[in-house]
């Protein structure tokens, strides 16, 4: 395994190749800026660096995201040579790994190997297999960060509707030491709704995690042109610095033109609301509130249930910050909580993982957003 120093050098060189000598720290921190395209199989997405680069650049794409591993198994298509050739053509290259949580240490090792091959960022594709796996998420991230450092850009590509996946470990994967970018899979046609509804819901429920959002849209399932344009325009209005698309091999020539054509305003106004949580609420976002309250100095249990202890802690916090002591977490309370950095829970510690079993036993999410057909 490469040492920390060697990894740091590789990462720095990769960033320089991808972004050029004038690259600033902001661009290096957020490689998903601009338009990005996901590649599942290189062999079905042009087949070579030159073809990929020609297609991407002719349609104003700045980033390609290429699958590098599945669970604990590396994919041979993600090589330093491929990354170098795409960098030479001026493209950013992010690796994405599909993770299950059954072998978190092996998944961390595979992620670190992709970083060492020159990836500009690593994207964690975690879906239904990760429901309830808080301990696995914690082990994965601790192992990964130990290998790649704490400043390397990570993104989470997970379910967009936080309130439909109550035991998914968003608070771990987007928390301290986790992903620095959030790329929710806002597949409106898969969810069965419209672009405006999907994005508004996604932004509202992901906003509390305080990570920059880079929405992931779809070209599969043959969305009409007006929906593709609406996704781009609305994302721009929501101040998304970049969007990406699933996936290359399901994108036709006409769709490339639609999603690659430059867009101009005016753009829709962004939603600024946070979700409202109160007595009886359960799930990961309640865990997040409890961790923020702890960071603010409140004594509160971290169990994912909005019960009497949490209500009292919220009221004390509200009183300390000049807010009405309603015990309800709405816009004003979220904005005050956002001043704090959520306390990190060591889910790997013996005796500390009680939340997930209890939560899974008594919570049945009302709706399951399907995984992308054909993945992993």
C-alpha cells in the first residue's frame, strides 16, 4: 500500500494535470463543478481515452466519473494510464465505487487505490445495501481517510429523499470525516415525479447536512428534452455549481446536444426552506439534530427518535439563542444549529451501535426510491 506521503504527491500531481497550472484551491476542492458524465463500462462508452475526450469536450463536459471498483473488487478499466490520458486532454477524472457495507475495510482499500491512480475525486455510490449500516459506514470512512488524508475531495451519490430512507447513514457519510460534496441521485422519472418536485424535495431535505449539492440527473428511461433542460436550468437556479448525468452508455446523440448546450437565465428561484421536525419524528435527520445539539453543549441522547429528551434539549437551545421555545426544529432553529459542527459518533466503538437495530425494527420507510436499473 502506498504511504501517506506518496499518496499526497499523487493527488497533487493529478489535480495539476486535470486543472492546469492556474488551478485554485476552490476548483481542486470541488472537481464536480461544471457538467459531468458517469461511465459504467469504458468499453461501452467510447472505449478509449481519445474518443471519450473528444465526445466530452465537444459537448462542454469538464468531468468524467469512471467506475473503479465494486464492493471489495477493483475494476481493471480504471488505470493510471487512462487517467493520465484524459488529464492530458484537459478533463477531470473522478473514480466512483459501488459500496455495500459488508466489507468496509476492503472497500476503503479499493477507494484509496483509485485515488493513488490519479483520480481528482472519489465518489461513494451507496444505495439500498447500506440501509442501517452505521458501523460499516464509520469503519469505511475511517479506513479511507487514514489512507487518503482528510482534505481529499469525496462525494456521496446516494438516495435523494432523506425522509424516505430513515435508516440510511447520511449523518455518517456526510458528517465529520465524510464526503465533502453531495451528489444525490435526483432521478425524477425513477421516483415517479417531476423535475421541479424532485429537486425541491431533494434540496430541502439534504440542506441540513451542509454540504455543497451537485445533483445527479438521468438520461436513462428516455426523458424528454424539456425535462433535461428543466433539470439543468433549475439546478443552476438552485446555485448548483455542477451537475452530472447517469450515464454515458444510455445517452443518445440528441441527448448529448441537449445536456451539453450552454444554458442562460433567468433561472428559477431556489428554495431556502429546511424540513420541519418535531415530536414523534424518527430517522437519520433526527440523529443529525441530536449531534448538532451535542456540539452546542446540550445533553441529549443520540438515538434517532424525537422524544421528550430531544424536545427539552431543543427548547433549551432555542432559549439560549433568542428563539421561541417551541421544541420544533424549523427554519430558524436549523439556521442556528448550522453554526455548529455536528459531534461525531464512533459507531465502531463496542456497545455504541444500538440505534440501527432498534430503528430498523420499528421504522418502515413509506417509499423506496429504486436503485438505478442495471447497477452495480
